């Protein structure tokens, strides 16, 4: 099997597994979706500094519109607060609330269990090799973006998970 065919299979598996992981994560009884949880995690890694909607969209690889929609839902649940930037009113800053921080701490155990079940049977070597493969894939995506001058993924990551 050639590189192109194997690449197609891997790409297809990435999409399929991503969807299945999201569905499984959303079934956890945490009250928020896995993507909302990721948003809170990114904010916690940058805490206490608030982040802009744009920074969050770059860190999560999602559109500004999707991030804003998620942030508004999480604000209604008192997990975070949105505020206008002091110097530029067009910029919306997002910060975790104490309730958001507490929720993340409470969800840490179910998150740990989820990750352990997801990667059951994987040894450290396999996980390291997968991580290296995804790092290489990320670099290739960056190179492709530079050629097309159309970033889909940020050139710099803001404290990822």
C-alpha cells in the first residue's frame, strides 16, 4: 500500500475517531460538552490572565463564532465571564470564575478516568510515537498554511492542554 493510500486511511481514521471521542466525552455527566471543557482547560492554563475570543479560537482551532457561542453558554452557567477590553471595546476578554475553576477541579477525576479508559492497552512508547506523529502532522499543516497564506491553525499556540 502506498503512502497516499495509507495517508487517506489515517486521515479518515482521525476524523472518525475525533467524532467518536467527542460523542463519548459529551456523554460524561459533567454538565458541559468536551469542547466546552477544553475551552475551560485552556483558560485555566492561562489563568489569571483573561484571553480574547480570538486567542481562544486559535488555541482550540475553532472559529471565533463557535468560541463566542460556547463562551456565552458557559457564562450563563457562571463558569466564566466575558468583558470588553479596557482599551479596545471591540475586543472581548474571557476569564474563568471561581465556579469555573471549581468545576474543572471536580471534573478532573472523571477526565482522568476517561483518558485512562480511552488509552487502555497503550504503552508509553506507543503514546510517545503517536504524539510525535501528530507533532509532525501539525508542522506539515503549518507549512501548507504558509504556502496558501490561509491559517487554519495558529502559528503560535497559547498554552495548550
